């Protein structure tokens, strides 16, 4: 898929066009929505990205990456409880996802403890929620 190559090389506008085209061709395949959601997430369009991740989960509910990436978007929006639930679901579906470098690292680029992985970020969010509520 050209969209993934464009996204990985920082060509977000081209990636967005590619993923839009993939969705137009087959709106019942989750890959186009996942790619477009990832692109929107990187572009800082978190609410729009969440819509695409929701669609991925609707089509293919066991794709851990959709939960993890939606968690990242929710984290950026300050929706920590939602982010925590999604991180936990993603880790439940694919426990080794925390070991993967790449997209997840880029998503966390403006958060504390970002170099420590998903589990570390999850603990950070739980602490933020605890401080907010307590």
C-alpha cells in the first residue's frame, strides 16, 4: 500500500490521499481506515483519527493496533480514562505489541515517558487520572 510508504516517509498529505482512495475502493476493509487514522493522528487531528479507529474496531474488533492508536489519540485529547481502557484492550489482544518500535513511538513524541513503551505510558495515564480524581 502506497499510503504506508508515504506515511513512513513523512508524506502525510499523500498518505491521506492514498488511504482515502483505498477506503473508496473497499469501504469494508479495515486497513484503509487504520492507515488513515494513523495519518490523521500524526497530523494532530485526533478526533478524526478516533472516528477511523472506531470504524476499524467495528469492522475487525480484534485489531490491537486500532485500540492502541485510539488510546494515543484519546491521550492527546486528555481523555485519559478512555485511553487507559484502550491501551489495556490492545495489550490484552496483543501482549507483545509493546515491543514494537515505529509508529507508536512517533505518536507518543509529545508525552512524558514516551521512550518507555505502552505499559509505561499506561501507568503514567493512570497516575494522571488518580491525581485528577484525588
